[in-house]
C-alpha cells in the first residue's frame, strides 16, 4: 500500500517537474512565445479564452465519441462474426490486416470528397480508425478460446449464441478492453485530422486557424485540451477494464483446505 | 483369452455388415439408453489419421453404472465424447435413447479430466451454469437464480466439502477442489446421463475414496446412467455394475465384466478376497494388451 502511494506521488512529481522544467527552460533561454510558449502562458490562454475554446472542445469530443461508439459496435459485430469460426477467421484475416495497416489518415480526403466538409467526414474517420483494433482483438480473443471451455456448454446442448454469450465473449473481454484503449486514442487522431483538413468547428480547426494567425499559445491550449480528453477517456476505460477483467490479471492468492 | 477376443471381433464384424434392425433387436426387451453400432473414429485424415476406435459396439442400459478401463489412448475418452455429442463417428452409429446422438432429449452432465471451470465466474456461478442453459431450469433462471438455484448449488458444494468457497474464483482453489466443483457442475441439473472422464484422477487417495462414496450415494438415490472412464481399477470395481475393458489403440471392447458386489459398497470391502481377485484379473488383462501393442509397434518399426 505504501509502495503504491509512493509510486503515485513520484508520477505526479514527474509531471509537475516536466512543466516546471519547461517553464524555467523557456525563461532561461529566452524562447519567444511564437516558437514555444511557456506552460503558464498556455494555461492563461486556456482559461481566458475558455468560452471560445469550449464549443470546439465539445464538438471534438462529440465527434470522437460518436465515431468511436459506432466503430466499436461495428468492430464487435465483425469480430464476433469472424472469430466465431476458424474458417472465417483464417479467410478474413489477410484482408483485415490489409485494412488495418492502411493509414486511415489517407482516406480523409476521400470522405471529404464524398460528404463535403463538416462533421460527417470527422465521424467517419473516427469510425474507420477505431474499427480495426477492435475487430482484430475481438476475433483473436474468440478464435483462441480453449475448446475445452466450449465443450462444457456443448455437452449441455447449448445453442451457438449461448456459447458465444457465456464463453466466447467473456473470454474475449481482456482483448476487447485492450483494443478499446488503443481505439479511443486513435479515434481522437482521426477526428482532429479530419477537422484540420475540412471543417469549420472542432479543436483541430481551431488549432489550424490559431497557427495561421501565429497565436501559438492557443495552438498549445488546443493540444492541452486534446491531451486531457484523451487521458480522461483512457482512464475511464482502464477502470471499467479492471472491473470486468479482474480474473485475467489475478494475483497468486491460493486458498487451500 | 485372445482367441475369445478374436472370435468376438469376427462376430462383431459380421453383425456390422448386417441390417441395423437385427442388431438392435437381438438383445432382449428393453431398449438400451446408449447404443454403439460398429463405431469407428479416426482423428485426422488420410495417411496421418489415427484410429482411436475400431468397430466398437456397446450397449448401456438405463440406470446402469459402467466403467471403461484400458491402457492409455485406447479410446475411452473418445467414447464419452461421442456420447456427449462433442465429436461424431467416422463410420457407424451412436444412439442415445433410441435416437441418433444430438437429437435425443436426455439431460447430460459431464465432468472432464481437467476441471475446465470458467475463470471469470465464481465457483458458485460455475456450478450454476447448467441451470442457465438447460431446460426446464433455464426458464426459471431470471427468478430463481438468487434463491432456489443458489441454495441448490450451495447444497451440492457442501456435499463435496466446498461450503464457504462459493464466492471464490476457480484459480483461488487447489486442483482437487476445482475438480470437486466441476463434479458439482456436472450434477446440478439432475442429469439422467452422467459422463465422467477420470474425474478423480488428480485427487489424493483419501479424497478420492470420499468422493467415491458421494458418487455411489448419488447414484443409488437418483439412479442416473453413468459412464465412468478411469485408470484406477479399484475405482471401477468399487463404483460400477459393469466394467468394460478396452484394447490398445485402435480401441475395441475386449472384455465385459459384471461386478457382482452388493450395494452399498464400502471401502473396507475393497480389501476382500473377491474384490482383489477381480482387480487382479482386470489388471493382468490390461497388462497383456499393453504388452501386445508394444510388440506390434516394434514389428511395424
């Protein structure tokens, strides 16, 4: 318990130290705020311009979450479909790898071409980018389920859906949560990029405009907002993960009689 | 002994060629619960295929307690998997309750060599799993799982000495305790057919004998049909009504022994002369088959 607290304190100290170092280095070297603003300037901008930043942050969060949610839903369905049979898994895997290794960033212009500038391409990019980690992980989790565990239900004459629900999906949970943490950070990348390229709202757009007017502290403020959002979602999923997949990260406490 | 086996084998081959109807009706009045008709099972295909079972025909009556013994790899577990519908025969037929396996309406409970408890469920949730799947319990799952079903699971856990462990996760239990929980899971839905694949193999002798008594008690009160696969000849003679001795791979039925001892049996009885004699006879039979299979392997090489 003490060791855990100490470790947490060290982590916080490191983060604070990073900002202090940044601040002092900028002051000592006399770096102009057009090149690299000091953290204090960034935070000042963040608070003083918050009414202007807020709608952009909300837009980005909204776009990301909608895209992420749809992407995860599609990903789970596709993953369940592909992972539920060995043949489907072996057949679909090469195509899946092909899709997931294509830089999704490159499809943004295509989405803009199809749907015009605005919220839709951003959501689509976020979907496209968050589907594949989920599909790959869920299908791998299902495909690697121990046949012995499925046999337990098969002798009970369980339906295929029962087996999926009671064995396959719980077994795939650790894989699923690992993919969520990857997917949610990627979804932000997708949204912000699409906003940068073609949108009139969102943090990506705000940073774009701010940089064109050399308002560098505002650019960094946008960056801070993105980092905060990303961290919050990541932590949220980590906590949910602990709740659902505690069995996979067990400690060796054996009870004997 | 070997000549007797050869004759029987020829006869089996002869009947397997004949019509199904004659084979099924020639053995008395009551239809058996389980019937193997000249079942062959090969794992894999072509050159690399391993034949686990060769033209095996077995009948098991309802309410019977049959032990399958034999050398390793003789297809004992394969027979259980066939009855449980986990694999299907390469050739031949497996009937359960007069219908081809899988189509029958028989509640099956199965305990495997490994405990195979689901790691994300607690011990109690694992034991209750069949109630969630199998009718008529399935319909009551929503309303009774916190009351009646829970008590049912606790009662069974207590019977095998696991009261108070219901809320633990399987990995917090020792191997023997996991095996006991798995036995509870095989029994909770009151199966009419119980398939046991060396369920006591990993337990120490005292626990094992304790559980023999539990299983015998259970069989005497509920009269399920039991097929028990075991390496332990004492276990087979203590528990079963019938001992089927299998040959080395590919497995065939070599000997079908009726166990005459009175029920309920107790551990002291296992040191009686008659019991020991039966054990010795079975043992020498299996030793003989094993030796035979080693010789034939040597010849092949």
